[in-house]
């Protein structure tokens, strides 16, 4: 005889049901703890040279991270910036450039924050960082982009020589990061083309930029040199007004030709003067020979015809 409907499997006792529920809960908790998820900002962080910055990184969902292993590295070279494990900071693998400048912010570890503070920022700190988190069964990472910036000095303007019927104007500015733009503007705000532009980088990684432009008499009003940082959306500028007399002298070949002609005229005049003076001196010597006592009654050799003492 078959069993009644619903009686084929003995019903579970309350104790057995509780045990099964506990096992399922423990399994889910274990599964959840093995699934670390690390989250970083979805926008780049901006910072200025010399200041401090905190790179943000956290666990999601939030959980205590004090027992986890946290390592921050540079993306482009895969070297360690900061290493934390078992509640301690480990410096054996740290890059020398970051020695004494990094700190894992401990206050937020219990809430899942894995923030890294970097002090006394340098241009070389610019770039992408990776926050790596590990425990015994899981691993995850997130990236953080740090954009460094530094505003340089006001542009310094100076005059160079003459060229192509114009005047060379030089502009120089230093202390920028990243490499800025250098632009020339006339009084109406119109851009003028540079004839040359160079840049260099100092030991700290800061840029110096230098540009030149040829200004002709057609440029009216003050000339401006603008140095602009596209990252900071900032610019510095200086202006210079070139007076008209500079452009009158902006034809060096004419000046050189005039100088040569003047020198040539002076040389010719001096040569004629010296020649006539020498000729006059020779005539005086010949005259004196004619008047010598021993020449009385006869003409001396080379005596001019006008020597009245000759017979």
C-alpha cells in the first residue's frame, strides 16, 4: 500500500531545519568574505607640487580591512609605493622616491577605507596608482590617477636683434608642470606665429619654456606673451610696447651699407690728402736743392725749371 500524498519524505524536525539554515548562512558568509571588491574614484585627482594628497580606495561592501594585505604600486613600473600587512607598514620593497613620504590612513581601515597619503608632492609623482587588496582567499584591485601641476613664473620679455625688417622679441618662463603652451598676442588679441620655441626640464622635473617672435611695424600697440597650463586652466602673461624708432632701425643691411660707404669716403679723402701732402713735400725738397750755394752758376740734377738761380 502506498504512502499518503505528502508523506513520502519524513518531515524535518525543527532542530534539523535550524541546523540547515545555519550551514547555509555560514556558507553565504564565507562566500561573501571571499569576494573582495575594491573601488577607486572614477575621476583623476589633481594636486599641486609641494602639497599633500590622499589617494582614495575602499572595499565594497564596507568591511573591516585591518587584517588584510594592502599594497599600493605605480602602474607604469609596477614598483611598491606602500605596503601594509597584518597591521604593520612594511618598507623593504618601497621605492626610494617615496621613502618617508607615504602613510596608510589607519583611521578608516576598520570601515574598509584603504586611503594612501603622499606628502611633499613632486612632479615625478604624476601618474596612475594601483590599490591591491588580498586576504587568504581573495584578491582585487582598483586604479587611481593622480595629475600633478605647478604654476610657473610670469613671462619675462626681452628684445633681441633685428631680422627681416622686424625686431626679435624673446619670452621665457620657468617652474611649470606639465609642459605649458606659449602664445603670442597683439593688442587686438590676435595670435602671432612663433619663429622658434624650446623647452627644458630641471632636476625637480619642472619645465622652462622659451619662445621668440619677429615683430614688424605693422603690429600696433603692446605685444603680449601668454604661458598657459591646460591642466590647471590657468595662464600668466606679460606685455611689451615697442616704440616706432626700433622699426626704423630694423634694416641692418642698409645700416651696414651706409657705414661701409662712409668709411670708404673717409678712406679716399684721407688717401688724397696724404698723396698731396707727400707731393708738396717732394717739391719743397727739390726747390731747396736749387738754392744751394754749390749749385750757383749751374742747374742741379732734378732742379725744377722754375728755379730762378739756374743760368
